[in-house]
């Protein structure tokens, strides 16, 4: 095992031990942090590697939640079938919408994806099978350890997928698109197919996280399931940790979740303003995130931050 995998291995062992060593509050915080880390890692596939900043991934989260809820509450099926249903619907929608919207670039793509969550929320709010605006109540279960293990397993699967992407020809194609999409096309990269595959992968993991969260909290409604603030949190946590890296989004999600929890227990207004401050500082002083900070600080010291400001003309 190479040295760079030793720290992640120890971190994984510590996370596995939480249900046996931690109390109920820590386990519940762990579930929330693990699921938001999955969302950040999923966003990283499209936003970090491909360079397409999406503000619509909460659509897939909501579809995963509603797929699970409808299967369990309306059709009286198992959680596992609902989880598969939600993921399948999310991936199908990503494939359907991906062809037209992924032909847009830059702010046009971001604006279109921003409207997807509002549109889907309005649609779900008018469907009888989805409980309309009232929402759905899922069967109650009190097994936080199960949800913790599911969340940890999903995060491990998403991270291993991103690790494969980082080393694969597919990942090199995504990076080429991020750096210069027109130049990537000249060397044989089918940009539309690569971007569509990235979107479908992101939708898959995001929907599974939504399904697990729905069963854990046992109640969903359109406003909560298609909450656009989730998109903002995905972007901030990925940018803070390091977009286009394997472990950056996970580190960013854990650190910011912990700080947010501390602030939320003290001053709620400070918690609300915290993310805005973080994203401004991260974009200005370390646009490549914490994963780039170590090497940059070792070579340049405090000049690393000034170099970033000059490089990006901030």
C-alpha cells in the first residue's frame, strides 16, 4: 500500500468504529456528515473533473428520496426496492435532460440547472402519488447504526468511483473537457457523451443519498427534498476541499459540517453566514482547495495566497 493511502485507511477505520465507540448524537451527526459528503463527491464528478458547475443536483437527491418514499409509503414495498427505484428514475432523468442542457456552457448551464429544482418541486407538489404539498410519511425505524453503515458504504463507493475516474481514460477525457472543450474535441474526445456519463454517475450517487436520508428522517416534502441550498452546500464543500481531487470533497464536507454544527448550536445567524464567508475566502485565497494548500504552502509559504490572487487576477 502506497503511503498516500495510509491516512485514508486509518480515517476509514475510525469512521467504521464510530457506531461502537460514539454516542447517539455523534452517530446522528455522522449520518448527516457522511450523506452530505456523498453529495459533494457526486458533484465533484461533474463540477470538479468536468468543469460544469451545476446547481441542479438536488433534483436527483429529491427523486431518490421520493422514489424510496413512494415505494414504501404508497406501494408498501421494501426500502431496497425504493432505493433502486429512486436511483433509476434519477439516472433516467439525467440521461433525458443531459443531451440538451450539457450543450450549454458556463453561466448558461448553471442558470438552467438552477431552475430544475424549482420546476421539479412544483411538479411533485401536484402529484397525488407523491402526497402533493403535504408530503409522505415513511415507516418508522430506529436503527441509526444501519443508516450510518449505509451512508459510510455509499461514501466509500462514491470515493472509489472518483478514484477510478482520476486514473482512467474516462477521467482524462473529463479533465480535457474542463481545460478546453474545443481542444478536447480535436483529439477525439466525444464531449457530449463524456459529460452525459459524468452527469448520470453524479445522479446515481446523489439519488441513493436522498433515498437513505428519506428513510432515516421518515418524512419528506417537496420543499425539503428539492432544497436548492443543498446545491450551494455541495459546491462550497467541494471547492473548500479541492475540486477535481479524490479526497478533497470528503475533507471539505467533514470540516465544514463540524464547524456548521458548532455554530448552529450557538448562534444560528452565524451558521447561516458562515458558508458565504467560506466560499469568498476559498475562491480568493485557495481556489484549488485544501488539497492544493499543503504543497503550495510548503513551496511558497504565505506567498501562496498572494500568488493565487495574482494568478487569477483577484
